């Protein structure tokens, strides 16, 4: 067989080279791996996390994260591979609403909550694309390494420890991780609009005496008095609305107990009890979809009827309110902030309709809130 001529080989090589250059110029990738765009986020611990594609299966360590997911997708439960089944944290009434619309929530695998030690085997068995942990969770470095070695990214978010600073940041990260950034931006914009309105009005009323607020968390006629937020967490909400939280004596603690003697001496101008269906067997505030306004007012009356409460200025002047605990620790807390502002400064926020804010949030949620979650 005759050998090919050298000139022909050179021309063939040049044609092949031109073809390759054309493909590159046209944007056609030679390596499929390089065609996959990575998602890069920085979690609430400042860690850089990369995902090859949006996560479709998440393990979460707090049921309240499902509330956050409900702002990002029409099927938040469909994104959950496993959760702690901590129904009381989510709220029994809210849980019933989610179970009615998404029955599979009952049968999802169980993962450990942020109040427990992580069980890596549970997470691996759920085959998640990512694990979402609360900022105050403390998994061992070895456990995080195990998950990393298995190709499962771990992302720390926060809707509880410092909601004022971290809720919107967490929503943004969660939106990027799940490929629902547009939805995240919409709810963040709504929250920012209402928060800015509150801050501007408080600034316009600067120089006035700060109202003194006593917020009694999980208020009960049967248990020791009295639980209160400290200067962290919800305490920062009270600072933002230009009021003084009598729980500020708890210093950096997010939560603690105040004596009745101290409360009387603090002379609060406004009293706010928190509770919900979970307080039914504990002599607490009954508020939420399961209770009519009469039941809620009756339970609130019993709380302020406890010994020593009648001398509080808030009780004497009728500045007594009730609030569902389910309006904390999720994007729903913008309702709490607005209510606190109205109750602390009635004249300044007289025209603000919190029910209208609730309707706006409902339009963004997979499972809208129904019923009443506060009483004035």
C-alpha cells in the first residue's frame, strides 16, 4: 500500500485544528464536567459552600425551617428528605395545616434536632443533597468531615439566635441552595419594606420617653413566673421599636427568668404574653386558629389576674396583649415586629394594619396562615 503524501497529512492536520478552534469559539465545551455551573454560597458561619446544582433533598435540624421553605416553593415538604418531627416547635396547628396539604410530612424519615447530638448515619440514610443546620448546633468536626467525605455539603443558617440580623441572610442562602432565589428576593423585599417603615417612624418620634415592655414568653398560671427574652434574640426587636425590655437585666442571654418583685419594680407600660395551643394543659395563653377571641381574652385575663399583676401600670391602663409563639423564629417574625411597634407606640402606628401584612405574607406562602395569632 502506498504511503500518504506528507502534504496531504499536513493539510488534514490543519483542517482538524481549524475545526477544534471553531468549536471553542462557538462556546461548545469539550468537557461535560466544566459545563456544570456551581452554586457558591457563604453560610452563617462564613463558610464557603459549593453545590453542583440546586439541592432537591434537604435534611433539616429544626421543623421551623419548613416554614422558611414555604416562602420559597409551592411544595416545601417535597424538598425535605428528613426532619426532626419537632411538631411543637413548628406549632401543632401549623403542622396540621401542612399535613393536610402535604400528607407525606408524617412519613418522612426522622433526623436529630439541634437540641440533640447529631447522628450521621440517619443523615446518610436519607440521601440528601445538603444538610441545613441551625447556627447554634454543635456537631463534632469529625461528623462534618464524614458528611463532606460523603459529598454532602453542610450549611449553617439562623432564624432563632439573632433573627433581626440573620433571617434575611438565611433566606437568601436557602434560596440560592434550592434554586429559588427569585422567591427569596420577594419575601426579603417585603420584610425590608416593613422593617424600614418601622425604623423611620421610630426615628421621627425620637426624643420621647421609651415605653417599658414586659414580654412574658410561654406565660402560664401553673408554672413559675416569669420567663422573658434577654437582650439578645427577640430582645433586639424591642430595642428596634424604641422601647425598653425589662429583660435587659439578663444581659447577653437570649432568654431567662425574672422575679415578680423585679417586674413590679420595673413598672412596665406594656405587657405581652406569648403562648399557643401547646399551652392548653399548662394554664397559658390560648391563641391561634383553634381558639375563638373569647377564649383568647379569657386566658389572657387569667394571666394578668395572677397575684401582683394588678399593680403593673400596663394592667391598670389596659395595655395588655397576647401573641402566638409561632410568630417567632421564622420569616413570620415581621408580624411580631409590627405588632410590638403598634403596642409600644399606638399613636405612631395607628394606621398600620398588621392583618394586611399577614395577607401579603400569605400570598407568598405555600400554606397560608389562617385564624388569629394575636389579640389586642
